[in-house]
């Protein structure tokens, strides 16, 4: 059955992702089933999207109820769900509440959220501030503006020339950031934890210095929390963790887990700049902020508010310690926060290990040649995670990954 679907996939869809590893037909909680009836523990969560797992009753109920009243309206009109969601986001993006004047733009995805932030940077900078800074290893999306902020050459080069003015600063290097910053910089884009680069948290103190430098230069500090936000690290935002040192950015972008599988993105502008960064006619979206997406996001927030953040911290801490304590020569550093983790491997065999784990019933991601990424549903239990801890040494043995480096 799966083979038949895979053949049909190859004959109908563009080859942007390569052949599908499996054809999935249903999910429940942290598990999914393929077309042949095999069950898998989903430890990737749609790349940090399925925050509440699959078919969560709160999301199903919210979307079903909303669809029974309004599914879509144009942006000539507003809906209670849209307004309520924006208010909720302003209340959680900054501890203690957003500064006066803060505003939200609702979109459909992470790349759209970053496109809006890029346009805000251009509006803020004008002709006198043509430079925008981002970090080596950054991933901010695939559309042209977001792609200009994305560091990986293989993603960028086929589509050059990209929107200009973007410069990349070495990751975590404060001295390099100090040297690059100036009064001709419109904005600095940062991921508090770089997901696609291998789950790399910014070093302690970096965000604080970035805030000081951008404030002094009159530049915007934009934090991309698309993968790391919405409870993924056990806090609402990764920059709320202690090493964020209470930094308040100018713009925060969100998506992925915000809708727990329903497409949605958000660009949250904080404080004095918010009202002037984008005005009527300067940006827009047909589907952004539609009542279905807003209802899904409100359901997600409601579940997170009901003790799930504490659960993420507890299970994430336990899992990180268990994986780090395996004592296997093929396993190196275990890195990350909450339920956004990377397991470094002693050999560049991540793809082979992921394939062996998939055969054993576990979905993980080879985020680098020598690292596995885990971004499971936030409802994952310790007992479910233990089955992966038990399976990893066997998968390493299957591919002969015994720490040859």
C-alpha cells in the first residue's frame, strides 16, 4: 500500500523534498501510522509543529466549532478569534505583558512572519540604514526575503540575486557583532536557538549584548522564535530562559507550534516602533489571521496554560540527562532546551541512524551529518521517551556507529 502511494506521489508532486520516507495515514497523540498499518513514535513533531501531538481533542473541537460559524473572511473584516489571539500573543511574548503600543500581524507560516519582519526592518531603516545583520547558520525561511536572511549557500545560490543588504556575522561571536554594528544597520535577526544548524543556543550574555548594541545603534532586534517558541523549551519563548536575561526585543516572529498543525504565523512588534513599522496598504495577506487558524492557536495556548510548560521542562530535562548518560561511544553532546534537543554522534552517520530508527518505529531528523534532532509533541511522556532511549544504542549498532572518530 505505501509503495503504491509513493509511486503516485512521484508522478504528481514536484520533487522538492525527495521521495517520502513513509506515507502516513493517521495520528493520535505522539504516534502516527503509515499506509501499511505500522506505528511510529513521532519525535520530530512535523519539525516542531505538532505541539499537542495528533488529533488533540482541544484543537479538533476548536476548529470544528469555528468552521460551523465562520471559516474565512477577507481582511476587510475582523473576527473575535483573530482579535482575541492577538491580545493573547501580546500577553505571552513578553513576561509581564507587552509594552504599550505593541501590535501583531497574523500570517500563514514562519517564512511569512519573517517576510513581514524584514519589511518592517526596511521601513524602519529607510535609505540611511541599508544593512541588515543575521548570523552564520541562520535559517529564517525559503521565500525571497526570508531566504536572504538564511545563511546556507545551497539554499541561497540557485535563487540569486536575493534582496540585498544582508550580512552574516559569525555565530555567538560578540566581538564580531560589535565590529559589524553601526548606525547604518536597520535590524539584527537572531534565533535564540538555531534549529536547522543543529539546535545551537546562543551563548550566555549574547542576547544582552545584542540588545545593548542594537539600542545604541538605533537598530531593531528581531528574534525568530518560530521553532523555539510557544512552549518548546518549557517557557513561552526561548529568550525567556534564564540565559535570555530578561531581554525585550523589538520584533518576535512565531509559527510552527502556534497552530499545532494548523498553518499560522505571527509577527509581534513590541513597543514604540510597532505602530509605525507597517501601515495600511504596505503589507497584507489573504488567509492570515483567518478564524480557523486563530481558533486553533487559541486552543493551543489554552492547553499550554494548563500546566504543559512545566511538563515540557520536566520531560525535556529527564530525556536530556538519559541520552547524555547512555555511556555509548557513538553518542556525544546532547544539546538544547526543553523538548528541542540535538544528539551529537561520534560519526557522520545521522541519516543511516535515522533510517534504522524509522525501521524500529521512531521518527527523528538528521539535522546535520553528525547530529539527530528531536522536537517531539510537547505532550510526550517519560515512558514514551524511554522507548527511544532504549532503541538508540541498537540503531547505532545497526549502522556500526561505535565512535570511530
